[in-house]
């Protein structure tokens, strides 16, 4: 699948019915990180969920365990709070989830692209420094 260079953010969301319309909820983090502005109009592309996603949910349709708050390919604005044992920058996002950022220093504010996601941490590659 080809993804446009104009992509501002990528997230999963449910579609819900409200009166005579359907609503897609945008995660608060997308507004807080500056990815999007709530007063602007955007194009939205919808991609069908993977069949594997169904296997990760309980019978009630809720995730069986907390999922990482980031996804592969997602763009994030983060501030480096610490340096890890290997010398990589450490940023924390929702629920204290760790993003490891190689080449970053404490206090750096960087734009990263998530390149690897694990259950308890992710790796982000710097795509823009000093934001």
C-alpha cells in the first residue's frame, strides 16, 4: 500500500453512530503533539482493520491486554527525558510508555517516526530536530 507524504498522523479508531451522522474520534495525543489542529478541516482515509486484530480482543470486543499507544510508522513529537544504558535518548508518552530515540540527548525536542513497536517500548528514528 502506498502512503502519501502528506500524511499527518496515523491511528486506529472506531466509527460510532450519533443521530444522523457517523463520528471518528481523534486521539487527544494527535492534538497535543501538534499533528493536527481541531479548528482545521482534513481529508480522512480509512483502511480496513486486519483480521489479526480480531484475535487480540475478548468476546466483548475490548482489547485483552493494554496495547502500545504508538504504531509502526506513526509520527510523534517527543521530548527526551533521560538517557538509557546504551546511550540512547528516552522519551515517555501515554501511561509512561517508553520510546527509545538513538542519537538524542536529554532536553532535545524531536520529531520521530516509530520504526519498531514492542509491548513495553518502541524505537523512534529522528526525522526533525529542535522542534
